[in-house]
C-alpha cells in the first residue's frame, strides 16, 4: 500500500486493488472547542484475508468533512473486541479530515467491536462499531479529537 502526498500536503491512502463494498458507516466527530459533526460515509473499501488474518477498511466521506479513515488489523471475528493503538497485534487507525491542521498527532487509542458476521448468499455482512481518540498538536495549541462510529455495516464476498 502506498501513502502518497495529496496536493494539500496530507498523506492519502492509495487503495490500489482494494475493492469497493456496499454499506454505510455512521459516526460523530468531536473536536475540542467545536460542535460535534455527524458523519455518514458510503465510500467504503475493504480487503480481507482469513489466512493469514489481515483486513483493511477505508471509509471516505468527501462531502461532509472530507474524511479518509482507515482501519488495519488482523483477525475479525463476530462478538470480539479489538484494541485500536499502535501496539503490535492491535488495530491501527489512520484518520484525516478537512478541519485537521495536518500537524503532529498522538497515537489513536480506542476499541473496535465486531457485533456480527452474517452469511447472506454469496456475501458476509459485517456489522460493528468503534471509537478512538487522539491529540492533535501544533504551534501554540493542542486539542483533543474523538471519532466514534455508532454503527458500520457492509457486505463482502465470501
């Protein structure tokens, strides 16, 4: 996976061969000192290997907050929770949005919960929720940023 620089200087994830999937991600962005923003992303891309276990989820919302959110990890099992952090074996989160300063950020810390993985014909429907937070730092400021996804749901080929 390549992470090139976009025209505004932010890293952008090149989804390459990661296929689009049908589904939806509903979340709320909370930035310290600002009003919460509801986010709905339907530009979803998902890649999943079951053996060896690896997944990559990219959610894009170009209209509401100009968001690119990626979750990268190992196993995905129904009824399981996974830590979001930079520690080996945990799920890693990358999050970019138009309101970001593009300055340094602390590690994203939170939790991913997979509620269901349900067979539906030739597909599996994956449902769950997650949240993470981090601190965005710049010259003369520091602010807390939290992204919580109350529900995601998407279908992937078996």
